[in-house]
């Protein structure tokens, strides 16, 4: 199985915002077809807003919106 590299990009405008690319090239991003808010999966979740991005059922990246 080929290992995929993870890349964390922090926003230039807000250091509390980041995106973790999971094996896809941030220079050639794939169009996401579904986004799930972590809070919808974990009932009483508290913490930064976290969104999971999927393409064809595969987790492509994680957006983190810090406080």
C-alpha cells in the first residue's frame, strides 16, 4: 500500500484556521462532494469547529477553525 503524505496549511490571514490535506495535493485540490461537521457526529462535542471533507466516500481533508 502506497503511503500518502499529509500536509497542514495554516491560513495566512488567521493562524487559528488550518486545513489538513490527507494524501491529496493542495496545489491540485479535488472538488469535495460532502462536508460533515464533527459536532453532528459527536453529540456533546466542545472545541474548535472541525469539518471533514469527502470525495466519493474518501476522507480528503479536515478543516479546523480555531477560536
